[in-house]
C-alpha cells in the first residue's frame, strides 16, 4: 500500500527544489516483538523531512501490556520512546517527529523498544513527510 503526500518546495521555480509526491510505504508490524522495522529509505538525489509517523492496529487479541516504540532516522531518535495507546482494531497513533532534512540513503525506522504482551497485536507503520530534489 502506498500513500502520497504532496509537498511543495518554495524554490521550485529556481531549479533547487521541486513539487514531489512522496511514496511513503506502509510496513507490517508485529507489536509483540521488540525489533526495528525499516519504513522508508531516502532515494538517491533527494532529501527527506519526516513529519509524522502513524501506527495502525490491524489485529489485536488478549489485550494486555501495550508496546513501547519510537521512530528513528538511521540511529538518531526522532522522538522519545512512548507507550502505545492502541487497544482495538483500527486504533491509530500519530506522532509529530523531531526532524530535519535527511540525505539520500538514510533509513527511517519504527522500533518496538519493548514488546507488548497481547496474544496478537499486528498493524502498520506509515511515514509522511516532505521529499525534495537536491
């Protein structure tokens, strides 16, 4: 599943920027496993400004202790680890990311830092931001 967020660079007529729709990929997450999940890799010739990270619950059974998670750019934290509040199907979380522009090759990740103890808890991590030409 791809999502497109239109971003407009203020210098698009000066040759230094562009109008870009970013294909932010949606990746499947198992919130019962502590692990890093690659969400987006900044493509060659681009810079990316991650604005929001979104988590979505697809399935959850045996609700118990929720997971703790954070977003990263390579190994740099984009937010402080926080406890998820998702407890039913279709619950979501939206995080405003502490950010700057990141160069090509940077990998934006969502990390489950402490696994939840639900019997099952799966969903998606979705990233939105601004992608510009360099």
